[in-house]
């Protein structure tokens, strides 16, 4: 994934799309941080959208005692809910605070807030009590690939956040395909990653304004 911070306006449409598409609470898998206004004469406000960085060397994978966390051949770091015991080791190991464990009590409170007393209470989802995070809308990607679609190019194989971005700041696709829009944009811009000094080799890249300082 590529995020162009020079385009992001902090609208939060990607956050809403993520929540609705994956049936989770807003700001759980994806967040947009208001980093404040720069001190330069331009007085620019900087927004930082972020989610799981899908690291090439994910620290969350090494600490998982049940191998519930795994890395696919395409680089996506995912979680097998059937294997996850909700121990939280991966949550502690992640330097990006990208993982969430929703307890049964939290889910019950959320349902009471969302539903009227007379409304039908939805079935408890698979992710209650286990660790969850952004998986780049993996089921949608896999379904699209099975029909010959290209992630990042065809809507039916592209993450919901990318499609919802109002300022076209998000890009997705195969970085190994030199002809893909994301690969071409990465090649033509200076990009940075979050906390590169951690050695995790994130696969989420950012285009930052020259005056912006990335954390």
C-alpha cells in the first residue's frame, strides 16, 4: 500500500469504509491521526492514515505461540481466528499498535449502544475474543484474484479504504509488477516508512511533503 500524505485531507472516509466493509468498530483496524499544523508559513495540517504495516519481517509472527499469525506469499500478514487464543503477545510485539482484541464485554456494550432494545441482536462475529487487524480486505482480494482481477486496478479486488478515499491518496497493488500504478508511483516519488529503524521492513509506504517529518 502507498499513502500520499500530500493528498490526504483527513476526512476519515477510509476509516468508515474499513469498519463497514469488515463489520468492525471504527478506528479499530484503521485510523487517521491529526498530527497538527506545521510551523511553516504555509500552515499546513498533516494527517497520518495508518493500519497494519504488513511488515516483511513482522515481530508479531515470531511471538505467536499457536502460529495463528502467518504471512502469505503475497506479503499479507493475516490471522487464523481458529488458532488464535487471544493471549495478546502479538499485540504487545507490534510497534505500530495495529492489533486489537475485542472482549465479549466490549462487544456486548457496543451492541447495546448500536441497537434499540427491540432490535434483533446480531450473531457474535468470529473476531470476538481473538486478535484482529487490517488484512487489506483479504477475502475480497482472493475472490477477485480467482476471477482474474487485479488488486488496486479492479474495484472488486481492491481494499475498501482505497476505493473510499475522497482525495485519491491511497494506492494498492503488486509492487513487484513494474507496470502497476502503485509500483510506478513508488518508483517516481521519494517514499518513507514508519519507524524504519525497527527493522520490520513495512510494506506500507508514504509519500511525505518535503516539510513534513515522519515519526
